[in-house]
């Protein structure tokens, strides 16, 4: 082979020279804006991560605290003996023609039906309804008056 048929590969260092590399005003502005946006998003992400970490540690602190402190207890209902001691009467006939209603079940209390009357406020309810209510509450469903029953002697 002759040297004319094969070409030798020669490096041209002047092509890789960055003397001709120039950033003009508009391109430089877009590069700065892009860098600023990326920096802002990164800072917002880190701030959100910090907020989530601090709120989860606050929740774990309160759960740890609540394990050592007794929570506020709800008032309990009445004893079964006290509920059984409430007077049971027959519902009287209403002279105005209107019908009474049990505010617990929203059912009509008819004439001659058994009704438990609370001694503190004289409100009457179906026996089954007020018994269920008084197992979890110790007050009247309408006026919230406390139930005071004389203990049998």
C-alpha cells in the first residue's frame, strides 16, 4: 500500500480550544434563572422535609406523654340497680290531644304505655330507651339534669 491511499489521522487541537466558547447575555440570563429555580425547589423540598420530621416527632412526643398521663375520662353511666329503681308509670292521656314523643327513639308514647320518669326533671321516656341511655350517661337526654336517686334504706 502506498501512503497516498491511507490517510493519517491527525489531532487538531485548535478545534478543542475554548477560546471561541462565549456565552452571550440572553443565554447567561436563562442559565442563571434555571439555576435559581432549581436551588429554590431544593430549598423548599428540604424545608418541607424538615417540617414533616418535626411534626412527626411532636406526635411521637405527645403519644409518649399520653402513655404516662391518664386521659380525661368520660362520665360513666348509672349502675343497673339505680336504673331499675327509677319509677315506672303509665303514660296518661294528654288533654290537648297532642301526643308525647320519646326523644331517644323518636317514637310516639301512646296512652297507657309504660314510661320511666326521671325524678330530677320529670321527663318521661320508653323504659327500654332510657335504660340504654342511662347505662352510658348519668343525665337526662333533654335537659342534661343529673339523675339523683334516693338510695333505698
